């Protein structure tokens, strides 16, 4: 009697893992034992960072808005508070784009907020 190893499925699984590690450095792209660990680790980082990405972008938008506000002699928190009081419903992503691409429009918005705070 011969032992059944299901080599077809094993080979398929190993090929799939090695295909996922193409471009990895050293043994992680060549040997199944290390490639499997690398795939698990990469998957965990990918899962975590898909969520972290939202935080990172929000921080970036806030930094950009803050820089544009300070150039217009108002700080970020007063600016955002003024927008809220005036019921101006632009989110931070839109404000960041406006600050970067349309400085004149952003400065007009700042002036509106300054008038509203007085």
C-alpha cells in the first residue's frame, strides 16, 4: 500500500505562495518556508495599513490647511471653528485641495471666516 500525499494540492499551494512573494528579497522569494512567513506578515501589515491610511491622509490634510491658514494670519482651530459657525460644509480633503490649488479662493474663505468671528 502506498501513502497518499496529495502532492498536486501541495504543489499548487506552494506555487501560489511563491507567486505572491515575487520581488521579495533573498530566500523570502525562493523558499516556501520563508515565503509563507513573509506572505502572512505582509498580509497583516496590509490589513493594518489599509486602516492607518485614512489617519495618515487626514493628518496630511490638516497640516496643509494649517500652513495655508497661518500664511493668512489665522490659526487652524479658529479657522475650522469659524467654518462650523458659518455652516460651511467643506471637509478637510476639499479644504486641503483648495489651499494647494486655489490660493485666492482659500484666502477669500479665510476672510469670510474672519468676518464671521468678529
